């Protein structure tokens, strides 16, 4: 499979987020990730904050930590961690548009967070971090083992990796993959691995997994809200103006809901430590 034909082609991902980020921000808010429902009746916005807080708690984020937020989106995780944990947060993204939005958010919040235009697969920092944080970004990357190796190098000995990401069910047959995940991968510009794959990659990179969770039960409701959003006919008109890829993206919303319902799509969490 060539880079040009892969669902997560880097130029395609960058172009998508540069074009659509202002619309996502207006439609979806400052957090462009799943929510985490505890009671079940929370608002989408509350559930999204609960996801960040859940990851922060299970990762044991300490006050004043130096945190690298990889694939930072609009910078909302960085702003939250800086505000609520006194973190020194640095976020990176391959979208210059997202950097601009994130900078404005940090300035408005008056927090210690900065944002850089940087490829997560080519990170370059002189000083290591206490925490490397990533929410729903890694499945966009083309060389995930290489990313985890780089992540290890950018963590202090004993430092923490805290991630959530999208996965496929273990032992999925080719027929099941085509039926349930093919359109998700191409519409959402990701390539899905299993949680076992990630655990192996992390171990190979010198990271010790201390916690893993499947969050499907708490996060599936996200797509009830998403299907409500795509009832807006104006959004489909906007999608058509921006090309077939964005139309396919919106169509994949229903596939996401089906993937959760069938159990073939997995929303997972990992916490790992760099070996001392």
C-alpha cells in the first residue's frame, strides 16, 4: 500500500483540518473528541471534560508537570491541564489553523500553554517532558512504532504516556473489517490497529503499560450527538463545496455508531511509564 492510497495520508489529514477546523469549532466546541458519560444524562460538553479528567486522574498527573499534548487540536486539553493542574503545557499539531485557534484559547484563559506547528512523527524538543498526552490522534499516524519510540525519547525516565485512541477488535476477519471499519478508516482518515498492537509497540519502545481500559460503554453516546449534528442540511452543502472527502467524512458518522454497536470498533485508553 503506497502512502498516496493510505486512508491516513498526511497531506490529506492536514488539508482536512486546515479547511474544516473553524467549522468544527463552531459546531462541536473547543474539544473535538469523544465524551465520557458517567451518569448518562450529562451534556456533551460535560462529558468531554469528564474524558479529559478521567485520563488525567488515571495517569496521575501531578501539579506543575511539563506536558506535551501531541495532536492537540484546538488546545483544549492543554488549557484544561494548565488551568486545573498548573501544568506547563505544550501542544503540537500539523494544522496551522489549529495552532491559531489554540493560541487564542490559551490567551483568553490566561494559562501557561503554548502551541507549535509540528509533525508528531518528527518531534524535536531539547528538554524531555514529565507527561506525553495524546487524545484521538495516534491512529492518524503512518508509522506508529516509530512514534512510540520517539515518545519514549521525549519523556523523562519514569515519565508518563497518557493516551486515548481508536482501535479495531482483535481477530477481526477481513469480511468484518470491510463491513464495519473500512468506511470509518477512509472517512475519518485513520488506520486502526488493536489495543494489543499498541501494547506491543509501547513495550518495544521501552514503555511499561500500567493501565489499559476499553471505554466503549462510557463513550458510545458521542455518536448520538454527532448524528444530530449531521441532520443540518447546511452542513452537507458545506461538505459538498469542500469535496468528496468531507462528504465521506460525514457519512462515516453512521459507521462510527454502527462500529460501536457491533463491538468491532474499540475506544481505548492507555497509561504507560518510561522505564527508568
